[in-house]
């Protein structure tokens, strides 16, 4: 880590090990916040391992970085701040309901074709 990496960007979150899960928390405005839990069995590494937890973790961080680059506030229920229900569905191998920044349900999975949905919102 260098001095260029400090302070952390606004889209950064907190990560900690709870013993049975990896916890990912995002601070919100006015003291609000949001925490998601990814069970350790979904973070296994190996050829036959279920790695959905790592994919969710990395995709969430990528979406938050993209939102910050585009000067968009993270919205609950979108790829940059998934809900616990969305994460639980994705961990179970189900489709995580996706919502756009206006709270409208999108067709497809949570991280499916984000750029197309942004274009629809503008138009």
C-alpha cells in the first residue's frame, strides 16, 4: 500500500472474517449502512469448488468502482449494493432479481448487461 492508496475511495467497503462467513459492509449516508454475508463454503477454491461467493464479492466491488467512476451513488438492490435476498439467491444458484437505479425490476440476473440497462434509463 502506498500513500496514493489513502484515503480509501468513497465506494470502498469493510471486509471481515466472522468464523463461518466473509462479511462485506458498505457505509451509507447519514449513518445508514448495509452488510452482506457470504458463507465460507461458497468461497472454496479448487477445480470442483463452488466459487459463487468469490464471484459475488468481486462483482460487487467492480460495480461499486464503476459507479464511483461514473459519479453515481450506490443504490440498494443494484449490482453495486446487492440486497441480502439477492446474494442468498445467487449463492443458492438461483437468479438474483435485478433492479435498476430507479428501483424497477430488470429482466436477467443481477450483474447481467449493466450497460444496456443504463442506456434504457437514459432514453
